[in-house]
C-alpha cells in the first residue's frame, strides 16, 4: 500500500475515532443541564451512558465477525451513516425516555465503528509500523475526550445541550465524506459461513448480562440467571462443530487473552471518573459546564499527547512493560480522589487527572498493538471487536458500579439535596476502582511473561 493511501487511512480513522468519545465526554459535562430540562434522577443520568454501552457491548463482536466476511470499510461506512442519523434524532428528543432509547440506537451504530476502525489500520499497516499508526488513532480518541468537556461545556453554556448532538451530526457527515473519498481499498478475511443461531444467542445473552449487571442489587435474581444463560452460550460454543467465535482458538493465545483482560479491568476502573468529577464540580463547587470542562481538560489532553509516543515505543520495546507502567500511573492518579471533600483543591484535581490521562495513554496504544499483532489478518475485525467488547464491558462495569452505589447511597431524587451522600458514593467508587486496577496489573504481568505466545 502506497504512503499516500496509508496517510488517507490514518486521517479518516482519526476523524472517526474522535467522534464517539467526544459525544460521551461532552454529554457528561452537560448532564446537569440535561437533568434540569428533562427531569433526570441520578439513576437516569447513569442510564444515558449505560444505554449506549448496552447495545455497543452486545453487538460489537458480531459486527466484527460480519466485517471480516463482508468488508471492513463497508461496515465502517454503514456505522457512520446510522450514527449521524441517530445523533440528529437525539438533538430532537422530546423527553428522557426518547433520549435514552436513541442513545441505545447510537450505541448499536457505534458497534459497527468500534469493530472496524483498528482492524482497518491493522490491515493497512504492517507489524513494526502498526503501533505508531494505532497511537495516532488513540490520540484522536483522546482528542475527542479532550475537546468533549471543553467544547461540550461551551456548546451547552451558549446553545443548550442539544447543540452537542447537532455538532455530532455535522462531524459524522464529514467523516462519511472522508470514507467515500479516501478509502478505495476494501479488506476482508477468507470466505466463511456464520453460525447465526449461536450469534443471536450470544447477542441475547450478552445483552441480558450487561443489562442485569447495571444494578446487581436491583436485579438480584435476573443477574444470576443471565450468568447462567451466558454460561450456556459458552458451553454450546465450545461444543459446536461450526462455532461462532471459536473460543478455544482465542483463549489459547496468551497475549490476546491477558491483553483483553487487562483492558477490561483498566477501563472498568477509569470510565466513570469523568461523570463523577463533572457532577462534583458543578453541584459541589458551583462551576458552570464551561468551567468544569476546562478543569477536566488535563486528563484527555495528556492521553492525546502521549498516545502516539506510547504507540511508537511499543513497536520498538516491550509493550507489556509499557502497559503495566500505564496501569500503575493511572492508579497513582486515582488515589487522591479517595479522600475527596468539598474543599478538595482544584489544582490537585487537575494534577491527579493528568496522571490518569498519561497512565491511560501508556496503557492503551501498546495494549492494542499487542492484541492486533497476535492475530492473523483474516481475524482483525473479530479481534478488534473482542478488544472493543472488553473496553465497552469495562466501561459498562464502571457505570454499573456507579449506578449501584448511587442506588444504595443516594435515595434522594435530586443530587443537590443529597450532596453529603454523593461524597460518600464518590469515595466508595474510587476504592472499588483501585481494586480493579490491581487485577489489571496482574493480567498485564501475566501477558508480559507470555509475550512469546503464538498468532491466531
């Protein structure tokens, strides 16, 4: 592939990678304004994120499998067309139920993007140059997270929260144009048949598992039932003559297995921090959405700054060591929040978030490079889908922990009236997050010790 074509792939996937994290972080900063207009309870606030993650988690692996068979660029393009439409509909939502449902549909469209963006980069770039390309893509993700709080705050402050979705719609149209203009090559794996019965069983069981996991206290009977159902899927998958995912093959690759596990626990420990701090800054400190966005700027800015550096380093050095360092740095950034109070210094918030951001950068790009380099080219979208599922499930677990703790500790319908209980909830969530990072470090050590593992 020529250099100019590779550059076109990078620019297009960077634009694509920017959008979804931008919307996620912008919505978090706009949450108090959305809550005021649509009468959201604390539980409703978490569901604006959970609904998106619910459909994304259930569909991203099936979309990856389909993309490997029918074409990665084709599924990538279709995902953006749907995402643009649902963004426009979100801007026009009349009540909270409509908005939550439309966010669910946005998540379904995003699954088509999540499963193909990294797969397209891995198809265009060879091992040895792939980490750098992945780093630039990750940098675009974090640029979205960087501009989300700031630009989302500006848009919300000046034009209401609905302008975030109008902006998302316009950016989506621009990405669709770039895809049609720049991506002339199609990549796919070898022809194969999909076991659709097992695929739909997987979607249903995963959907039920994530939904019931959003609040294991409230769904005390449904969650164990969902676990049993998903276990049934796994057993059928292992015994099937024509499996949907071929779990035996996936699990036999040590790097692939433990890289995905470390991603799951890392994201489960960090995803909700933006929402928590957005609520803290606006309800406790009395900051506007715009000012809160500026305070939160440091975390995604450091992610954006260091991701290309970490990606390039992972092409030349031990990527497992880089990911372990990243997890430890993330944990160091989270520790101060376990002691948060109404008088917690703003400068310490910024410094701590910067450490979390730098740690996430040194984890994400090297970890993704390890995963994709452990796969054969015919499985890139499936592998990307599995990694995206681990990320989204980690994010879902993070929001589930937040939702469950809010459910137990915040009986008030209005967060402002229960601010003391909010601080209690905040500290509990951070302690749980630190425990999850301990498991992430263990998984990172395990994959480092097995870095000579084979390719799927």
